[in-house]
C-alpha cells in the first residue's frame, strides 16, 4: 500500500527568519495522524533567512541528519565540532546522553534551504557523536545513493538504528529501484522537482508511506531530488 502525503497538508509556519514545513508533528504543529513513521520522527523542510539561525539548544537520544539543498549552514556543538555544510554534505549528530548545538546562516544575502531529519535510535544513552560526508551530484545522479546506515556501508554516515537513507537526483529517463524486504516499510520525501514513484506522480515537498510494497521504484524525474528511508 502506498499513501501519498501532499506537501500542502504539512504543518507550515512563517516565522520571518524561518520558513518551515513539518511532515510530522513538531513544535507547535500537532497531528495525531502524523506522529512519525516507524523510527522516522521528523522531516522539517527549513529555509533560513540570511543572517539568521537556530541559537544554542539541546537534544538527547536522537539521530539527527542535516541535508543541505541550497546555501550554507554553520554548525557548532558542545562536542567541539564546528563546520559549514553545503549542498551535497550530509551531517549526522547522535545526541545520545545529551549535546548542545547551534546552526546559523552567515550569508548576507542568500537563504539556506535544508532538511532536518530525526530518527529515533535503537537504544538510549549512547555517547554523543558527529560525522559528516560529502555526496556530490555525480554520486546521486540517476540512482539512489546510500547516505546513512547502521554500519556505515558504502561510505555512508552511521546511525544507531536499523534504517537506511538514500538520496538521488533524477531527470528525464533516469530511474532506479530498491527492494523493500518483507516486514519492512519505506518512506519517500521529494525534496524538490517531481517524479514518478511506483506509478504515482509526486511533486516538491510530497511524501509517501509504503507498506507491504515489494520495492521503491522512481522514474520520470523533472529536476527531482528525492530521499528514501528504508525502515524497520
């Protein structure tokens, strides 16, 4: 069964410095029908204005993945990490027993567009950790490239959960598919553009839950960037 969640049905807020869309319940947006999907708890589609950002704040017991679509995002945390992530960078922070961090767009004129993803870990109280990898356009062109996994396979960032995250760029006749093992499910989020997923057309910001499906098959992209979550 494939269930589409149109982008327009997400929780959307204009905070002035931040334009945000919540695929699942988050902060002031609460919908008991959309509290997450398996261990996938948050997909926030955020656009941060120039010279703005998230001040220092804390997290615990969550695997947090940041995926930049446009612009730059400066990161600092209580583990001593400091970096600027750009399109193609995938950042993983395991909050574990507790971590403080901040995220900021230092540009004077360009907004930063990124996805903030939270995955519930398979155990509590892990030692906080940080990791960053670059997956350029060539890595994702016309295929679903593994970017996060429980074992760091294929150079992906490592998360504390039996989940795998793929990212791909699709245009024209490019296509790819991944199998969904029996007993597992998948979630697909179209970051931008449009494509066809298992025969359904999805546009920018649309999501889809896949349960009791044999595969994720994407094709007929129109400047599409897509994330696929293979979940227990």
